[in-house]
């Protein structure tokens, strides 16, 4: 066990956990932020996507000991009122079906728009590697395009 001071959603959290514990489980089980989902556990599906240092990362395989002093943002911290342009576009475009992957999809899309404010179809295709079992990929692309205009 080791003590870590993490900045998550602009709030300090002191945790005493194994340095190899995946960030996902620190977020969900230790801190209680359950918006980030467990999907595959091997960084393939993207349901666990959060921002670390402003970059989209798969938290299911990132050891908490590797976070360092980087700020972590989860879906709960993307916007105070759920009104981030991506969240609004997701709702307006009616993206989710089951909704399970959506927090990870939204976090990946928000990171994409931060680095590419007006993404091309190719940019979206390359950045959005999260898996959606309901296959809402066309609506996801439409929502990202809509969010890029806001």
C-alpha cells in the first residue's frame, strides 16, 4: 500500500492503495465516482476512458502509481451541470441506446475536440476507438460534428 494525493475533477483525494491498482478501481471503489465504467479490463473497449493530464486514457489498465501529479477528469467532472458541448450534442442527437459505453465515448470525444476543434471524418475515425455494442457509431460521429459547432 502507498499513499497518493490525486486531483480528480479539481478536488484533492488522498488514497492509500496498492500502486498497481488500476485507476478505474480507485475512482469507482475507493472514491465512489461510478460514472466511469468497467468493460473489458484490457484497454480495448474504452468504457473506462477518463482524462489524465487532458488526454483520453483507458483507466482500467493505468496503475494509479503512474498518474503522478497529473489532473484526472471523469465524466462527473466534465461539466458541473452536464452541459459540456459534447454532452449536449449527445442528448440532441439521441446517441445512447443502452448507454453503458457512453461516458467513455463522451470523454474520448471531448478529448478529440480539445485537440481538433473542427475534426474531419478521418480525425473522428482515428480518435474514436471505443466500442459501442449497440453500434451507434453514425450518431456518435454526428454528435461530435454537432459539438464542434458549439
